[in-house]
C-alpha cells in the first residue's frame, strides 16, 4: 500500500508568504505529494527560481489575464500530470485565473479558487458571478465524471455549507458565504455524487479554515470552514484521512488535506 498526501491552501499572497519563509518551511516539513494553492496573487515573472522550480516538484500556475495582484492558483506535484488544463473553456470564468485541472493516471484533480459573493447592492453582480461560476464548474465536473474520471476537487469554495461550518451561523445568515442560495448549491454539488472528505472523519464543531484577521478572530477560533477536499463517490474508499491544519500560520486561511492509500 502506498500513501499520497495532498494539501490545499489559500495563501492570500504567495510572495508575502515566501518572504516570511513560511511557504518553503511548510513545503519542506509537510512534504506533500501534491500541494494546491489559491489566491497566489502573482504571475510567474514575479516569482523567484525557488518558487518556480522547487526541488522534486513540477509546478503549474494560472493567473488573471488582465488584473494583477489578484486571484491566481498553483499546483506543486511530485508526479508529472498526464495533462494540464487551465480553466473550463469559458472566457468569462477563465479570465480571472481561478482553475487548474491536472489529470493523473488514477484521478483528475481540480484546484479551484471560487469567487467571493457580495450582498452589497452596488456589488450584487459578484454574487451572480459566483453562482454562475458554480454552475459552470458543476457541469464541467459532471461531464468529467460521466467519462469515467475519478475526481478530487479542492480549494477555497468561499461558502460554509452548514451551521457547524462556522462559529456564528445566526449572525451571518444574510452574509455572502453563508447565504441560503450558496448553501443550497453546496448541497446540490454533494448530491451529484461528491463526498466532503473532512466530514467523513470529523463531525465536530469548531473546525475552521478561515478567520478574520482584522478582529483577531483566529485567537478566539471564531472562524468559517471555507476550504474543502471533495471527491467523487468512486474514490472515497481510497481516502484514508482528511484533516485541517489550523496551527500553520501565515495566511488568513490554513491548509487542509487528505491522504490517499492505493
């Protein structure tokens, strides 16, 4: 039996995290087989050689075609993928550099930084954009599944699914990230045959992946679970563990991970 460790982390700016020495320390200490990053906020030409070509890893970067210092995702993998795809093939949603699809022999990995919504009337279009992005993603994932591909979906979904997934559900019922329409979509996604891996191993409250830095919420563990690994049902038997790593600092999010045993 062989174990593969996969981590996902919204780093909220890879360059700042790297300057602090945190990123390289985590990469060396945790030594994941695959590491997926979201909100990298960087283009390859802004990165040093150590980030672009770390020892023992293939790296792949996606970033917005227009807006700099925004969004962006990356994949670090010890095994070279069979195929890499950037985006869904829909310009409206690919232009923000939110998606990398990496196909391996035994599964297809989708690393995604889902958009934030906004309940402010002046920016309500972002909530519409988020919901439309969700729909395009789900159609894309379902089509892969119909072809017989086993899927791993990871990233910052920017939605807490149920009341157990945030510290103060009642106070946030009208806040984007916990709106009924966003939560309903999470339920629909799962109903299409995808498993929330963390909840397979832990149904306890108080497990969060994002905290508001302005209010020092992390110190009090007043957080939200926004970061997930979900897998298609035909892959869940290979998931031997799923976990959250709240002790890793450096971002307003912490890493999450799974272990595959094959």
